[in-house]
């Protein structure tokens, strides 16, 4: 890694470019890895949705609003 005030010269450019290219390819490969929808637990999500629906019902009984 070059520091301020040092001359890296053209000799290091191909090496740095290939290192950057390898890192970029690794990041791109990781970015394109399937995530299966975020790995959420469908049962847990359904339970939470039911709780939210019940809370909305309770609120609507006390304060008639349309959510």
C-alpha cells in the first residue's frame, strides 16, 4: 500500500490491478449468491402478522379507524 509522498511507480500498477480485480470478482460472486428470500421463518412471520392484526382489531374497537 502506497503512503503519501511515495512514488509507487508503474511497476506496481499491474500487481495492484490484478489484486483489485480478484477482490472485485470475489465481492461480485458473493453479491450474486442466492439468499433464499432472506431466510425468514414463514411460521414466525405468520404469527407476528396475526398479532398485528389482533392489535389493529383491538384499536379499532376503542378508536374507530380504518387501517
